[in-house]
């Protein structure tokens, strides 16, 4: 197979390199050659039209679509895998038809060892789930489906016969399953998550920073770094707790002294790693080495608005870094803080970010804390800022918890090793990592929205009370969310008092 197909036709062939999961077309081609070894001498390159015809049947069910396959994305000039080229050649010669290729795929599926794709994990949250860390998709499944998926560890031939055909087809179309012709064992791990589940962890690696942003809620930069062994222990425990996304932040996380070592270890943990950065240190070499699945760059407007907060030259460097990440094929998101200097730029900025290929744009109003406290000229009234929050696009959250206030599935680890509800609540820690992340997490008080002073508001189920820090750290309303829904905070308090 390697000599007849991969070495001859595949642009990605590397001598001596093998992997448990292979492009689906290569698996199907190998299965065909086992049945008809005489076809090996007939293999030849095919026209783009024949390749496209073969791709229509095979690429849609290939797990490698999630791995940034440039051919599957339709990039101009991107070469197909060797198996696709070989099968397309047989199509062009009339030795295969579209119908027989589909039958061949079905026959391969019936005999294959099914294996959850490398980027897919079983998670026992409040309900059994399947998590795709590359697409950042969470799939809820029933117990019967979870039991089947737990057997997809690459050790059982013919397992496809035990699945509902529609469910199996869906798993293939979502690139969640890989087909293997030989045993390809994979250890599948899961355990019940704590209740409520901790799905998102902000790991604040350092308080070092190369910028002095006017709105930084942390205040002046320091030189405190989370010890590498504590960072790794937090990641491991978070994964064992059935966590989904770790947000690697700071300060500026790329200034973390042990960043190269931590970055190299990220694929070991069954979670999605998201780098939160100001973007100015995303050099070509550093971007090539990234082992995260997503990079979120902070852009606080177009050039004028951004540099009003972050300083001269910061916009150009951040955008150059963002484009390098995008060109590397990693997911890119952008976070923007609304302030008086960027209001006139935000509509144009949203159009520009979509053209750049940004997957998600989040907008928020900065909390008056840290360095922003002494700069009232940068504060924006909630009534003025709220309409601009509607410009955001993309949605990656799986943590919306109907009936509960902010932070139901989130906590943060500070550079000191302390664990808190989020970075804004550093002054009210839940404990230290030395006690265990789960021990600290279980100390967090979760409030149902019925506890809120604004519980009688007609929009409370949608806003869930907003940010607890902006609400004064208590159970009052968040003025930004009130402005977003056109509600008078004092009015909803009075209405709730009457209902009580």
C-alpha cells in the first residue's frame, strides 16, 4: 500500500512515518488492493474532475477533514491524498464507477476497526457526551450510544454492525470516527464529572506583559509565574474532571518562561487549548510551534481605537500575528472591549473580521478595575455601549446554564496558584492548587437566578443576571445587561421586592 499508493501519489508521504489513523481514501484503496492485487499495476494519476468525483463519496466521511485538510477545504492548488488520487485514476479508466466506489466504502466500513478520531473524546458531564476539540463541538448522546462509542477503541473488527445505520452515518459525516484495516488500540478515558461540571478553565500562567494597556483590570504587570509542574497538574486534573476548554492567559502567556515546555505538552490532555494573547509576540517561528487548537487575539478596535488603549504600533503587530495563525490553519477568534475611542469603528471592524476568516468575535464592556479605575475618560456608559454588543458573531460556548447565574461551569487559576471564580474575583479565592483543583471547585457557591434581586425581570432567563463583578459582586443586576435589554435596574429591583 505504502509503495503503490502513498509513495507514488501522495504529496504528504514521509518514509518511515506511520500513524494509527489514515485518510479514508487511503484506507479504502488499501482494502480494494487486498481484494484485487492485480489493480496495483493499473494505478495512475487522474484528472481533477475524476478526483472531485471520488472526493464526493469519500472526503465527506474522512476524519482528517477536521485536521485542517486544505484539499477538503477547497484551497486552490491543494493536492489530494494519495488514496484519493489512486481511486480517481481507477474511476477515470472505468475500472470503478461512482456506485461501485460507494459499495467499496460500505464494504470497508463493515470490516474495519472503528476508532474514535484522535481529536474526539468521551465526556461524562451532566449527560453523556462526545467532544470534538478541533471543531469545539459537544454532542449529547444517550446511554446506548455512549456504550457503543466506548467500544470504538480500534480493537474490534466489524463493529459497524452493532450501530444504528443513521447514527453511524452521522458520526462519519461529522468526522468523529476513523476506519482502520488493522487493530489500532486507543485508550478511552472518562469518569463522572463533579456537579456542576467544570467545563472551562482560565489558566493564568503569568502576570508578565509587554504592553501597558489603559484598561487592564489586573493593573501593572509583575513577574509572578505559575510553576510549570502546577500548571501541568492543573491541566491533567481539569481533563480528568471532564473539562472541555482551557484558556491559556496572563498577563501575556507567551512571556511565560516555561511556555515552550507547556506548549509542547498540550496534546497530552484531552481538552481544547485556546491561547489568549495580545498578538504582538506571534512571530512566524512561534506560530509554527503552537500546539493549541485556537488563538484568541485581543483587538480593541481598528488601528486608532486599538492603539488608544494598547499603544503605538500594537495594532499592526497584532494583526500580523493573527494572519499568521490563520494561515497556519488554526482557529482564530477576536475579543474586543467597547470604549469611547472605538464606537465609531465597530461596525466596519465586524465586516473586516469576517473577511479575515475570524470564527468568533466577542465584545464586552470592561470592568472598572485595575488600571481603568483611574481613567474615567475611558469609561463608556452602559446605555451607550450595550447596542454594540449585538455586533458579535460566532458561538462556541457549551456552558449556558439555564436557571443559573454567571460562572456555572467556569473558574480561573491565578499565577500565584490560587483558584478563583474568575480573574476579577482574585481577592476572593476558593483555595490553592496544592489542595487540588476539584477541591477548590467544589467550594464555589452557585446561585440560581431566583436568588437575584432582579429575578422578576422578564429577561432574566436570557441574561442570567450578567457579570457578577459588574453587578457589585452581589446579587444585584448588571447595569450593562440591563441596558442591553432596555431595563431600568432600579425598576426591576422594586418589582422583585413587590413580588416578594
